[in-house]
């Protein structure tokens, strides 16, 4: 096989032309800052699509998560001193297998992340492990849960568990816009939720995100904080810490032009997933699991290799090595082989409890273990589902501009790694 002449990407923006109409409108009307019709329309559409009452357009999804964490902390524990965060010294239950933006805002506000293991059936936060965590730490009152790669888990059960224990839920739906759980939109389960318009998401503005809420007080507070917390006074009056987090009206124009294509992009991503599933039917691999009652948005197609077909692989914090074995392979070999053909893949998110900065943080598995060291699952210790998925998994090229012929070649490249 020859290399791809043009790189096959993991996921890139798919533009349609309509976006420029709204960008031009921002230019023509001279509303180039953080107010304007595009922002108003994005907030209206985002709330409507997510089946929530209010949306606040912000510079990125991380900003939305930060303001959600800050508001939740002040709601639960009161307004802190200026030099402290709203969660200072408080434990917060967080998804373990996710991008670190899910939990960085917890740390911004002085909170202590406690990582909840991953459910093998969904690759998302394990509701059983979450219940165990509440048994161990009944005083915890905040949960931050992400939906991985656009394939939802049981956010409905996680919400029920939070309500049972009097805890607030922040739903990180950055990767799951347009996905549903029993017909209900992802982004509608949290007391606070966040969606992303980052450059590789299902729709994009190149940047940007929205905080979603059903509480007008939360929306108003987020808007205030996101514009440096300026008070309603003739001069610049400040009584609390604020942030420069508002969405640009120019970026909002791109997002506004993208929203009509959300369902089209989801259909394209679903076709990619189904072609992979059919192409790999005779390989010892499993694709992203689809939970009963859920409809993913199929943002990134990923796979894990059956354990008995894994070649020897070892990874430290920056490098990976493997031993080639007949009939076996590993994520490192597949990713290196794809790269040699000019195609982009990616490792599965490395679980947070395996990250250097969080290795000493508490981590709860469904058997109630308070700590499960890296590779303990191999040594016969507690079952560390996230570490196992990371060890055996990878994300495949999932760009919705990839042709069926290009994808077929990707499939053949993956097959070749088992030979």
C-alpha cells in the first residue's frame, strides 16, 4: 500500500460557507467584540438544541466548566475570601478517563479531585463506583462527569445518584453535543452543563463553548463573571473576581452557521463508525460501546484490542515501546503504522489517576477500592477499568471528509498490524 497523498485526519472542521454570512454580518455591523446578534442567536439555539432554558456563550468549554464549578462551590459552601477558591479543600468526584479540562476548573477553585473509575460497558463514569464513593465520602456535594467521544453512558443514573446524596452535577458534554439518552439530549442532565465548539468538535467555531442551565440566576451570574464581574454602576465598579470569558461575536457567527449542519455531521460520523465496525468484524477488537437507550453523536470512532491479542507494550510518561508478535498488535504499533501512511490516530484519553500531577489523588473503583495503582489490574489487584482501556485502546481517523475509499485503506492498515 502507498501512503495517503493527502493526510487523513483524526477530526477537522467541516465548513459549509454559510458561516461566512454571519461573520460578514458581524463585520458589516461593526459588532466585532463580545456582544451582538450572533451571540444572542447561538445562545438561543444552543439552549433549544440541548433542551435547556438558558445558554451563556463563552470563549471555550473550559470557561463554561469553570463558571459552573465556581457557582456550584459558592452555592454549596458560600462565597469564599478573595484569596481562596469556592471549593477550597473540598473533595469533588470527577470522571477519571477524560481530557483534563473536565477537572482543571475544580483545581482552579481549590477543590480536590477524587477520581471515579470507568464503566467497561460505556467507557464513562461508572455509576456503581460513584455509589461506592458516596459511601466512603458522604460529605461530597459535587460531581463532574464527562461523556466520552460522543458515546453517552448512564448520565441519567448519575443524576439520580447525585440527587439521592444531595449533590450537584456538572455535565461535561463537550464531546457529546447532539447525542441522547432515552431520547433526552446530552447537556440536559446536569444542574450545570457545558458544550464545546473547539476546532475538532462535531460543529465548531474554531473556539467557544456554552454553559447550559435551567436557572436564570445561574445564567445571569455567569454572564456577569464572564465580563470581569463589572457591577451595574456608571463607572467600572468591582465587588468580586471576574474573568474575560465571553464569546466573540465573530466566533459566534461561525458557530451560528454551523448549527444547521449538526445532524448532517452526526450522520456522517455514524457512517464512519459503522464502516469500521463492519470492516473489523473478523478482528479481535471492540468498537466504542453503545449503551442501551442511547444514540451517540459518533464524534470519534475508537477501538480496544482483545487482551489475548495484545503484543507486549510498555509506556512511560513520554515514550512507548512494543515487541512485534505474529497475530498480535497494540495501540502503539497501530498508531505508528497509521502515521507511516500519513493518517492520524490518537491514544485513548490517559486516565487522570495515572497522570503525574494526580497520581497521589484518591481513586475509587466499583469494588470500593480507595486507590488502585497503575497496572494493578495486571497484577491481580483491584479492577482498574480506565487503565485497561487506555492500555488496549486507540482513536481511529474519524474525519467526516474522509472518503469511503480512504477509510477502507485505514481498515486494511489496521488489519495488517495483526499479520
